[in-house]
């Protein structure tokens, strides 16, 4: 459990296992039914980084209440006219922070990337690359993407797929009900329990590109408790949520086990199998070429002898002289 990527993302543990996870781009996806903000708040609480938050959908007041102890600056995108102005503000903020806190890592959070792309179009993709190239080893960019707020383009380009391809880490936060519905288990769930806990539990599907280039896939659940007006997350296996929401979860797990192998010859109108008598007859059959091999004790030299006939014509020229071996 303590080696899961989700625990690493939330609590900052096991950095040696995920060395490149603190760099690059994180695409954090959520829906109206289940927000990713709880994950993000705990990410911030457990890291002594400096955060530059680009407020597109949200207001600085929201972040002031949510992460008041963290080191951060909010930039209101609505107060700026172009992406270049926004980029210059980010660079100035990072530069100013470096003078005061030279050793602290910088994280840029865009809330949300949907609205920014709707306003500025494809230019935002180049804007993200420029942010990431300010200092690849010291800066991480987190893009909040709302799945219920799709970005439509005139040429039908899948913007979410483009963003996912740019990202080192993709995390999809799903509502428990939605996840189990996709698994086909919704009819087996206790709906009273799930409605009471609709926000306090969630499931994360993760795709992370390791330093070696290999892809890590993981599905883990989390549960939230409020302590001192602050949401505290604990990472749990998905089966723990099954126990909580599905009374007959063991039956479902048994049903998912692979069934016995089906005999493909069972219902054929002709017989492909041999009887014991036929197998015995087959084993006793001596094939002629095997018999010759067993009795022939001559050792071949591997030479080829050619006995020319009178009508054979010989050409002293090498027929392969034009080939370069």
C-alpha cells in the first residue's frame, strides 16, 4: 500500500520510486460529481513548495480559505489581456520567489485549463510548453481539467487527448457511483450508503510515465475525514469501498474470476479426438523415413559432386562478378 503512486502524490512519500513525478505536467481530471480539489489541497499541505495559482474559474478568496498556510500567489487571469502578459506575470513571480526562497520548488496550478483554452484557443498549448520550459528541473505544472466541461473545436481535435499526451502524469478522479456503474455493479450497491458518502469517497485512475519511459497504471480509492475544518485523505484499496457499498461483493469477485477452459471440440458434429486404441495404433506406426535414418550409419562429408555431361557448356566468367559482396 505504501508504494502506491496515489499515496506518493498526496503525501509526497517514496520520492525515490517516482523520481520524475515532481517535474513536468500533471493533468488532474475531475467531474461535477467528484472534485479533484481535495487531492490538490492535500498535495499542497504535504509539500513545502511555492505555488503560483492561475485563477481562471476560481477566485483568490477560495484559495485563501483553502490553503492559507501555504506559500502561494494567485494571479487573476481576468485582469490580463493576453497569454504573453500571463506568462510574464508567472515568470516575474517565480523570479521574485527565487530571490527570497532559492531552494524552494515552484508549482504552477491552472484552474481551469478548460476555460483558458475556450478563451485563447490552441495558443494555450504552446503557453503550457513555455511554462514547462522556464526550468524543467525546478517547475511542475498542474492542469485542472473538468470532464463535464468539454472543449469543442472547429476541426474536432481531441484537446483532452493532446493534454494527456503532453503530461507526465494523468489522474482521473471519479465518483464511486460512476466507477462502479462502469464496472456493471451499480445494481448491487447500497444506494443509501453511497448517497450519504458521495463526496467523502472517490476512486483515482492513474497513468504515470516513469523516468525509464515505462508507463505505470494504477487504480486506488481514497476516503476523506474532516479534521480541524481541513479534509484529510487516506488511501485505501478499491476492495474496501466494495465492502462498504456492495453487500454481496464476494460473489461479484467470484464471478470475475476466469472460468474453466472451454473445450472447443465439445459440440462438433465430427470427432477430432483419438480413442485410446487409435492413440496406441498411431504410436506403433513406423514411418519409412525414420527407419532409414535409424539404420543408416554412414557419416556424410557435406561435399557435393557434379558429374558433367557432354552437352554441358562451361563459362569461365564469374556470373556474379557484377555483385559487390
